[in-house]
C-alpha cells in the first residue's frame, strides 16, 4: 500500500489544520492507521492511532489529547487528523503509517509496528 499525507501548512497558534492520509489499495479498511511527528532535532513520536474497520477505538499522545481528533473514511481510503488549538510545540513533519498485521493495541504507539509510511507533511505553528 502507498500512503500520501497532505494538508500541512503554516498556521498561527490557536488555529486549526486537518491532515489527510490517502491510501492506495483495496484493503485500507483492515489497517490500523497511525500518525507520528518529528520536530527538528528530535526523535519521531507517536501522535494518534485508529482501529479498523470502523475506527471505534483510538489512542492519543497525552500532548495532543483533547485537541486532536483522528478519524477514517474507508470509502475514501483516507484517514484524517483534525488538529485544533495548535501550539508552537506542535511544529513538526507529520507522517501517517499503516499496520496491516494487527488490530489497535498499546503497541500501536510504536513506529516499528507499522509496515507502510507516507512521505510526511510539514506543520508549522507560529507564536
């Protein structure tokens, strides 16, 4: 499967952005989708993940809980990350990833669990 992440951009603190992750292939509905981010000079970190097929379960990093919402539209082969109340600390390249081996679990917080990765989209939050 191939993933394309887009929707990043420059936004002021307190603003919102919605990232999209478009997947190719016919089995998108059976993938856990995760979002990760990497800020300059820092390691890649977990942001959020969503279960398959209907996204009834989700995980969030503590740093984004209550501000970010992950969702999926299997008919469109797309997952979303709605980001509200953005902070300068949210500045990073955001990556989406897919895991077609397992259902959502605490391991979904770890990047090594994912088989496929998109190219990343840059989010810059100005103060």
